[in-house]
């Protein structure tokens, strides 16, 4: 039987903290949806002091249960205090009327660690589609760790963002210097408008003699059909750095254009690695 996210969080937290700490935590959330906002704020603030900030100790079966409970949920990297905070929300105000508004207020007044925990749990809350405006506020944060709590290893964006929101999230990740690989659904949600935006961004960086993240070409390759875009990928393929050359090869391999195959033939070593499955976007050289 598939367990609910709140049950999994409870199991993971309980097994890592002493009994007296667990008793304190459960008592703080014992009123459920009737818990006052004041008590919730106090509890959320006290959690790291009372429970500590150690990482969750998760095994393979825990990750399998997380995937079954909420497809795409990846709690690796979560901490005890972060998991406890999401658990408390699920046990209290997430069950009450007006949760989206209360959740928005919580996120706006949260410190960095609280905000990271709240946003990581976006897909776990009831009626998550109603939280899209709050998730968008997280993306607008000037704090990279908060942005990445929404964008990285989180199933929420690929499920609930429209194309406009998705495209700007990917572009901001590049502005921030954040990796694209941890964005779930990156290939599935690639689209021509995003490819155009990213190509314009790459040309702006080149014109300013600034580096371009090799990951950018992952979202352009499937739409690389014009001579101009293929010329860009050829330039990347001929780069002096191994990471850029590999990115150029992968993007050309994803292109539907016949010309792309001819261009990739100029790098038979990379073509061979792609065909063998040893060169992928997840194995891009450092």
C-alpha cells in the first residue's frame, strides 16, 4: 500500500531523533487544522533548534516510496529540520481553508532555510495547482538557493508551470549560474520559443566576450534546423574546451536536420561516445 508523503516524512524524521524530540514535535502539531497561525510560526521557528539540521538518512527503499507517493519527489539532500517543517505544514494548515494564502504569507516572512523547505514541498501539498503564484515568487528570489528549491529536483514546475513560466525559469537558471540538469522534465518541455530565447542569450554573451553554459545547447539542439543555428553548434563543436565540444556534439545529435549528422561526422570520437551511450547530458565532462 502506497504511503502518503506526510507518513513518509514522519517515519524518516522519527527514526533519526530521540523520543523526547519526537514527542515535542507531535504535540506541537496535535491540533491539526485547528492549530493557530501563531503556534505554527513558533513551531516552525523552533524546529532546527529542537531537532537539529542533520541530513535525512535515506535508503533506496525510502526513495522508491517517495517516488510512489509523489512521482518525481526526490528527498535526497533534505534535512531533518526541512522535512519536519513540511510535515508540520501537511499536518496543520495544509488541511485548513485558505491554505494558499497562508502558505504565501509563510514564504514571504520565512528565513532562507524555511523558504527552501517550504518550496521543496510544493508538489506534496493539497491542491498544488493553486500554489503556482507562490512558486513563481520563489523563482523571482534573488537568493539562488531559494530559486533552486523550486527549480531543482522538484516535480512541481514540469507539472504546473505553463510554457511562459517554464521558459523564464530555464533562462533565469542560466543567469544565476545554476545547472540545468537538475530541472525535471527539461527535455520533455523543450520548445521552439525557449530555443529562440536561449540562442539570443548565447549571442549576447558571445558579443560581450563572456562564457556560455554548455548546458544551454541541450534546449536548442532538438530545434536546430536552420543554417544559422547549425553554424552556432558548429562553433561550439570546435571549441577549445572538452565540455563545450561535447555539448555541441550532443546538440547536433538531437537535431532533426540531415546537415547536423554531416557536421557531427567531423567529430567521430564524440559521435562514437554518443552512439555507445557513454556521452550524455548527464555525463558531460566537467
